[in-house]
């Protein structure tokens, strides 16, 4: 069995579950199926986009991707994903 480190919220949920404070909802299987299907439809789809970059910006991105051993499009996709989930934030100058 794998060992997982639980954060504070996860430990609280586990404690509540063991103490019997958490109860199953009616129609749980249908709810789980619904959200599983929604997640698959949302996460599985990729879309192509077109973006205009200056030659200099593209050269710099390609150089960074080369340093990391990644295709430059993968690097751009990763950066956009990280920004969309809040891992990368804008800085105000």
C-alpha cells in the first residue's frame, strides 16, 4: 500500500468519516457518474489555437524549452495551464 501525506483538511475529513459524522447522500452512484463524465469531457478535450508572437519572443521560448528538454509547444501549453489554475500570477510593475 502506498503512503500518502494528508493535509490538514484531509485529516479532518478522515477523522469525521471515522467518527461517523459524514453520511452518504441519496443517489450517490448517479452523482459520481455524472461528475466523472463531466470531468472526462472537460479534461480529455484539447483545442488548437493560433497565437501571434514576435520572432524574438518565439526564439526565447524555444531556447527555454530546449534547456528544459521539452518541445516548445508543450512548454507554452504548460505555462498557459499553470496560469489558468493560478500557479503563475501576473506581477504589477
